[in-house]
C-alpha cells in the first residue's frame, strides 16, 4: 500500500448497514449488518452494495466487518462464527472488486472492540489483544486496515502496535463529540502528536455530523498527515451506544439504529457535495460517507477528485 495514496483526493464509500436494511436485510439480535454474513441468501446483496459504491465513484470500499467484533458476536451467542464471518466479509468485498474490473482499494474495517461512540477503558494491551484477533483475519485480504469509529488514544496506540506487528498500514477513523474532543475527552492535537512520526496513511473523523466535521477543520490545519471526513446523516449530533441485550427492552433488541438516532432530511445531495467541497477546499483529501449516506451521496462528491 502506497504511503502517499491519500495525498491526492480519494473518495471512500458510504454507509453499509442502513443500506442493507433498506434493501431487505432482516437482522438477528444486535448483529445488524453482520447478519448478512451469517445467512448466505444475503451475500449477493452485500456484493451488489459494494458494487453500487464502486460504480458511484468510490476509490475505496470498506469490508462489512464493523459488527463482526467478537464482543458483539458473543452477545448474540454466535462467537463460534467469528473467523468465518470476518473472512466472508473480506471475500465478498474481493468478489465485488473483481466484478467491477476496477482497480479499487479494499479497507478492512477494524472497529472499537466494545461499544461504539464510547471509550474503551481497558488497558492498551487488552484492547490490542482483541483488535489483533480480528486484524489477523482481515490482514490477508485487505490493502489496509481502517480503524473504524474509535474513541480514544488507547485504541489508536493498540492499532499502531498491530500495524507494526502485521506490517499493514492503517487509516485512523476517530469519532468526535460536539466539543471537538474524542469521547475519551482527549484532544485532536494529542492524536496528531502521537501519530506524527508513525507510518499511518491518514486521519479522518468517522461517523460524525457535517457540523462537527466543519468545526473540526480548523484543528486539522495542524495535522501533518492526510486527513478527511466520513460524515453521517443521523438526526442527532452525538450518537451513543446502540441498545444492547443489557440495556434494551425486548421489543428494542435489534431495532434499526435510525429509530434511536433519527434520519436527517435537511441535507440534500447538493448540500452534501457543498459540505464535502468545503472540506477539500480546506485541505481534506479523504472524503466519504457513513451511516445514512448512499451511493447517490458518493456519486455527488466523486467529481471532487
């Protein structure tokens, strides 16, 4: 993987889980998009979804492994499927690339190993142990590892250790709150400092609102790595952890997250393009979408390349 790949404007794909649900995926428990990997009848749907983003102009597609963390599988009593579903997600992404006949890049989604949008308070070595299990499976199939919506510098440190051990480059995708800080209350400047001498591909804000992204632009002026944004279109600025078996009522288990977070209807495709163009005009070179964005959103920004 070329270390300079993201020095030019590159387009990442958009949301996967919400699109699969819209296209007919029936989820199991709190597995959400991982359900499509357990049931072979959804495999073609996954391939087609990847292809829709490639055809929309994405330079990079992300494996459907965000919900394949062992913690979530254990919660749903399918931890014995950990290796096979992570492998399957990678193979389906490769199938889509082959069918597209385009030289796109495949990123391996390596998410927080506990809940999303909140800090994992464990020690770095414990976080690294869990991350490494998933990263080892992804490693043989993907071009780089995408640290997908993480919330603390401890997770970044764990991933950078894994990157060295596996000799696989990483793109850091950090989540930000409205105050411009990570959920761990650490600053972007601290992230820039620890990553400055590393061989990472870049740093992006992952699954954040357009407003938080635009506000963060001034901080990214001090980032010496390629940077960018994968914005969501949730109705709320600060999504919290999805309801789990321990916190949800029985009728809420497995509910579509947009029930809790809502879907914005005030950002048109043209708005999305203008927001992304503003980011590029301010130095961002890595642009894409996250939850509630679609291939149409990616088509709208592909002209920014």
